[in-house]
C-alpha cells in the first residue's frame, strides 16, 4: 500500500542503476574466484550528496557520496534484500553500498547510501 504522505513517489525514479552481488565462481581447478553478478537493473532517484578530493601518494583521489532511492525489496523475513556487501553501477561507474535504510520502516522505499572510491 502506498502512503499518501510518502517522502518519495514513483515519478521521481528516473535513473536506471544496476545492483550487483558478489558471487563465487569455480575456476575449473577445484578452487573458486569471486566475481560480481550481472545484477538487478532497477529505477532509482539519484541524488549526489557530497564530493571531495584528497592528495594521496602524490595523486588526486576523488570521492563522491550519493543517495539512491529505490522501491523496497525484501527477503522472506521482511528485511531489505540488499546490503553493504553489494555494489551499484551507474553510467559506467561503480559505487560501494555503505548503508541500506528502510525509509520510515514502512517497507515502501530503500535509501542506498553509496560511496565511490576504493572498493570495500
């Protein structure tokens, strides 16, 4: 059920993002390697929050914080399906999920707090 006073609406979801999950694939020699799944393509409200640069080892390292809002997707227990172990790709760039927030604990919207930079 959609709340009439909800903070977000479906018409705000204008960006197509892909949420990828880390999986293990056999390497053919009895071992395995970690790879990223093709992922779920979902519509999102994409909101850059802050950006910065820092000099590290005589290199400029940019970082970007983003909030992506998507429709709620939960597991059988009602908990959000996505977690900080997953990642998001958008327009060829990769973002780590730092937090997953169920907005108003209502099971309608998820806020994914993202950061671009070193992998988690």
